[in-house]
C-alpha cells in the first residue's frame, strides 16, 4: 500500500493505507485519535469536523491521497490552548454555557466554532447571526441556543 505523509496536531505522521481511505478512518483507526466522531460518513452531520490548514473540514469526505506533507490536520485533541490554561477559550465557553448533553457532536461543534471565529476575526469583524446560521453541524440533543451563546462567549476570549 502507498504511504501518505502529513501533519496531525503538530506532528508529522506517515501512514500506510490505500489512497481512497478517508481521513476520518486514518485518524480514528490508524492513529487512535478519537475526537472526530463518526456520525454519517457522508459529509452531512459534521460530527467529525476538524481543521485542515486552519479551515473547518469533514475528514469523512477527504481521501488520504489528497493530503501532502505540508498539510496540517488539527483535531479537538490538538486545539491550541491559551498560554497557562488547560482548555481553549471555546472549550471553556462550552462548559460555562452547559452546552453538552450527550456530547457526541461537541468536538465537531467546537472545531467549527473556532474556525468560524478565526475567519471572522481575520476579516476584522464580529460574529453575526448569519455567521452562526452558517454552521451546519447537527446536534441531535438540540442545544443550538446554548451553542450560539457559547460561540459568542468563546469569541470574546479568543
């Protein structure tokens, strides 16, 4: 099988898998990184949301052959924390707003939120309701109101 080299959470990795294996399975089954959750496998639920080169993506839709040595994949496990803090500001906001119920979608929700806040900040503006509406991650428990509150609070501290 071919080897594929890329970066995950700041470390260079090389995996020996078929070209068409999806990144989600490489992360979970080959590398043992379980933060990105398997929900649908067809790029709909977004439970697996992670970052690829700083942008929110769904690893269930990315064949490992599409990654190169300079590509950086970041999962919830690699989300950078604020200096001296155990949790990223968005993770703290999630706890403060008691967002999680079952918790299954939360890593993907948080990764989508962080990517959104970073993008909006780079554009020099604040988060709008339209921005929040653009997050399409599914929460089967329906905590969307608290998710939106937590994103706004996390954005204040990022």
